[in-house]
């Protein structure tokens, strides 16, 4: 139930998705990675399925003074999606998070310009879109991505990850047409615990993966 690294996880995930593709469930396919970690996984998926690869930039909105604890996220549409239960549990309001939202919006725009400097985002309308990340914990970032994409009228919206918390997967299944997780371990604490190598990808590594797939 462990992966050596994101590339191995991507190859295993691609095998599961290939079964769907062979059954005719993934026509007119577009693979969108959630950077940065999801890009290494998605590159393997796109290569195996012969599909175009691009990114959907999403930024986590962290709790003040505890930024690793996500209480929401924001995709490239710039609309924050909050975990209302998390806000209530921490005694926070949306107004409390306004400075965090603005900071993450600025970083989102920076990454959009870096990863896609001279071309528009791909149009998902009428296509099968597979959103890929390296794992799913609370699901806040993936939820923002899925909702932003749903508004753009894809024919089918699929979320695919190597590993997911059972709670995160259950929360996001209503947001998708299909959710594929190779493993949903009960003893889930963090995505990184299921990888032997889980170093953060750099912007340069993301750009190289995208360049290779677009050649």
C-alpha cells in the first residue's frame, strides 16, 4: 500500500484508468494536474493514456498561524471554497481569512502566469476531464478544483488519486462523476506517509514535466 515515489504512483493509477479507457468510459480525454505534487503523478497518467496534460492551479487556504491546516481552497476562478465545519471548529469567520485569501490569490496568479505564460487554459466543455493529485486528505483543494471545472460544463468529471482518506473520498464523491483512489487506508494521517519519497516539487520540475508532455 506504499509507493516508492509519485512517478510509480502515477503508473499504477494509469493502469486503473486504462481499464476505464478500454471500456469506453473516458472519451475525448483531458488530464489536469493539481500542482505541484499532482503533476508528477498526472504526467505518467497522461503518457499512458495518450491524453493531453495541463494544470489547474489551486491554492489551499490555511488557518491563521497554522497554515498547514486547510480550511478552504481557491481554484483559478478566484472563488474561495471554505470548509464550514472547520471554520466553526476553529471559531473563524470568512472575514478573518481575508488576508490569507488575498495572499493565496496573488500566488495563484503568479503560478498561472508561470505555468501557462503564452496560451489560454484548455477548454473542458464537453470533454472527459480527469483531475489528478498525489493524494487526498481533507479534500479542500480538490473540492475547489472540481467546482471550478463543473461550472465549465465538462461531459464527465473524474477525480483520480493514488491514495485517499476514507473521509475525504466520501466527502468528494458527490462532487464527481467518478472518484478513483487506489487505496483508502483506514489509518490515514497524511498523504506523505504513503510514499517513500515525497519531496516537494519545484516550479522548474513542474515546467519540465509539462514541456515533455507537450512535445
